[in-house]
C-alpha cells in the first residue's frame, strides 16, 4: 500500500473544561479535545478556525470510559460499550483500528444507541468513493471522519490523489463528498441542519429536529405561566382586530351610537313623535293634549262651552236652552215677577232701609215697640 501523508493530527488531551474555556484557543483542524464536564467525558474536534468555546461537543461518554475502537474478525466495528456514545454529530472524527483480517463484504459501524448503519469509505488505494469490499481497503490506525449523507454514514479516510481545498480543489473524488468537504448542502438527501437544512424529508420530523412546534398546536393550562395576562392579551388583541360585532352575535353592527340605534330599530333617549304616531292612550293637557278621547270630553277638560248642547252649571252654564229653564235650574226669579212657594229670609240688617216693607221688618218693628211700651208701663206702675 503506498504511503499517504495526513495533513492533520489527532491529539488525545485530557484537561479541565475550565482551563480550555479560559484560554479559548483556536483548535487545529481535526484536533480532538477530551475534557471532563459534569462527571462526563466529552469530545470536541477542531476545524482550524473556531475557538474552543464556540465548538460544539460531538461525542459524550461516561466518566472513566475510554474511547476504545476495535473491529472484530467478522468485520463489524464496535465503539466502546452500549452506554458510551450518547450523541453523534455530522462530521464526527473517530480513531479506528481496522484489522486487515476482517473480510466481511459489507461491514457496518455499530453506533449503539443510534443502531447499526451502513458504512461507506473512500478506497485509499484508488481514491474512488466506493463501498469497501474488505477492511484492508482502509489504512490501519487512521482517523476516520464520519459523514451522514441522508441515508448512510460515509467514513472518509485518506483521499488518495484528490486535490486539496488549500490547492484550489474540493478534497474529494465524488460530487457528494465534494459538497460535504466544501460545506455545501446535499442534493441527494436532506440538507443537514448544520448546512442550513432540516436534516429530514418530512415536515413533522423537521419540526422535531429544529425543536419547533407546529403552526397549530395546543397547550395545557399548566403550560401558561400567567393565564390572566395571556387571556387579557388575547382579548385585547381580538378586540383591537375586530371591526364591529354583528347584531346576530350580540353586538350592534355599528361603530357609532346613531348607527347602532338604526341597526337595532331603536330611538334616541330624547326624541319627538307626530300626532299620527300616537295610537293608544290620551295625551295629557300638560303635554299639549286634551286629556280626552271625544270632542265633548275634550271641551269639558279644556273648560270650553258646548256648541252642540247646554253648557253644564259646573262649567259656568245653566244646563238649559231657555231662560225659564235656566232660572229654574239656577233657582232664580224673573225680574218681571213671579210666585214664591217658600220662605224668604233677608240676610241684611233689619234696621237698614230695605226699600219695600216686609212682614219680617214689620214684625220686628212692632216687637221693638211693644218692648218699649212694656218698659214704660212698668215705670208708670
């Protein structure tokens, strides 16, 4: 096998996460950093540009578990234990020990929690991107960079005679690999999130990958921290966006009082009516009416004479249509004389000159004379 020069280094380094964060150096391309964080061993891989703090962790393992890569005789590659790998991101760099004795035609890489996935590799002898027929196609003890193309993981080893990116090439011998090396989207499968895609071909899965919720979704009341504020905000927004509430919905269908009264068939609090609008009852005199429903009663209510009959005594009339009947109704005598059938009592002082003599006056006078005579006689005697 021809010698190949790898323009990168794999550096196993255990240091504190705090020290790396404080120094925050730019990690060399393909340099592996092992640190202990929260009782777990985590790994970062450099890209030659990004500082330590900005680099994501690509692999998390339990505290004290070494990353041990091995390949069994049956060609199945195992990485540590089933509890070792918690997360595997696109572009993960692994150190693999590939035994040339393995002869399985279609080796698989066991990612444990992620399940068995097909493994593809670049043929280090020919530089062509083909599924390797046996693990001897891979150089032993080399760094393998994994790339997920949407359906399977591709293990990238020494790239043969491919022109490096630094020399104006793509660093790959296939279109798919070139897009990956150049950080471009994958046209043959879902575009990874790291490249601005969703990493999937379905909307539901895309929402999950992006940690987003569907446009229409529900929440439990317990999810709302301030229900009163949320409700008030919803109501205010609904009212602000509402033009008018229709009459059918319990509103007025209007934005002004005048329109509302018209839509509801109502009149203003203060309004007028024409005479023809009054269908029942009587209009009192205090409102300009007669307080009556007939002409005769109206005249009576208004204190007017009766042009069609005798005016009642109570209204200042005689309740008669002739003088004699009027005198009789009023208890009077005609100036031309007449006969009285009852007593006549003079209410005036009898000592006053009443004109014509009356029996009452005469009797009173005689009585006074008799009184005087009795007095005289008494004195004489």
